[in-house]
């Protein structure tokens, strides 16, 4: 580790040379590389976090460039998955750390492999299904995680230190239903909001990783950048009324899923299909099959095809995102017809 690279932060009393060494020995996983995760990942790489794992299941779209400063038009032209584009950028920013990219869906079957060795997890996701999964895993493995949410002009953060303070399930109790949750896709988002929320998340992560756990924010933090109001909500009292995960070590969100699963991607008029039984797909073969029937192109990371009002992106492990429908049944039948059940 070259200390001079980090001199502006290791010279701080709050971090110090010892703190910097701890950051260099840390393993952090960033789940989701969109508005929040791409900013977090860059700050962590520049700060010299020694081992970064970048996890994202999606590919780049033009509307990402308004806020996701990691990416550019060239990445978009190359049809790159976010994790792959982010890896290339971060390697140029800091070649002294180890960075790993995973184009993968985080779920009950993949979470151990993807997050099992992390010292801390950063939430860059956009949905509560994944957050509740991360929360259960965090309690089960005693790995801290930093929740972050940003939509419209508002954001929220909270640090979960398992066993030491209330977890996200203690705070929210039930997983909010999709129709109750405001999303960026429906509501829009301003870039300064996601940048501030990601910065708050990384700040708390750095305190913890540098060995300054006592400085980590204990409150649920909310901020509205339009009205400039911010609040810190104490959740200490929830320790008297813990969730089932904290009280009884019950982790329902971790139970492994099997078979094909279809999930509507809220607000995007798209459905994701995950097929847990697929072997690695042969894109060349799939290209031959679909070529002639529709417009198809592929690279080593994904195969993209378009016909009528539909667009389907398929990843090597058989996962697919089908645009043009929110009907799970229709999406499953499209998948079965063109990719194979
Ligand atoms: Zn809890």
C-alpha cells in the first residue's frame, strides 16, 4: 500500500495511519451499482478499501447517465453490464486494490457465495426484497451493512450492526409492499440526492472499517435536499421490541429458492426471469436460434434481442430481463419459447 496516495485522509486524526491500514485490509461488497452503488464503489476504491466486490444484475441504459457518473456513452454503446463497466473504471482509478465484478442476481441461492466473505455490505439496491435478504444474511453472519435509499429529492440511511442495535426489520417490521414503495423509475431522482446518500453511507462504512465503531451513526437519518431539512430518528427503543430475526434467529428471506422465478421490475414495464437450474448458456447457439426471427446481438456478457414491442436481455447463467410486459405469465412463456424452460 502506498501511503502517500492516502495522505489526505491518513493525516486526519479521525483515520490516522492505523485506520488507513485497516481500510486496506477490509473487504467490502457493494450490492447494486446504480445511482447509489456506483458512487459508493468509487469513493471506497479511492479511499483504498483493499478488497471490493461489485455486484449488479443489470446492464446500462441511457437514462442512467443523468446521475451515475461512473458510466459514459462509450459503456452504453458496448452494451456493458454495470458491474463490468464499473470494474474497468475503478481499475483505472486505483490499481493497488483488488476489485471483483459479479454480474449476478443476489438471492437466497447466491448470497453466501457473493457476500459470505465481506466485512461490510453497502446497499446500492433499489428494492426492499433484496434489502430484507441482505438484512437476514447480515444477522445470520454478523456482517454489518449500510442501508441507503434515495428517491425524488429525499434520501435515507441507516447502519445495521447485527446484535448491537436494531436491524432494518426491527425498524420497518414488514417488508413494504411494492405498491407502497416510491421508486426512482416512477418518481424520478435528482443526482445530488443519490450522491449525498451514497456519501453518507460510505462515511459510516469508513468509520466502522477504520476501527472507530463508536463514531458510527446510531440514528435513522433522513434528508430532503429540496427543503434542506434533515432528521435523525432514534431507534434505540426498538431494542425492547426486536424483530423475529433479532429475537429468535428466524431468517425467512434466506430460504433458498428453486426453479424459475419471475419478478416484475416495478415501473420499468419489465420482468426479470431467474432460472436456477440453467447451465451456462451458449450465446452463439442461442444467436443462431433467434437470428432471422428477430434482431439479435451479443457479446461475452449478454445477448440482446428485439421483436415487436419486446426487448429481451439474457445473461450467461440464464437470467433474463424482458421489457415490454409486466405480466409474469407472459414473460415466463416468452422465456420458455425463446431461451428454453
Ligand atoms: Zn431486527
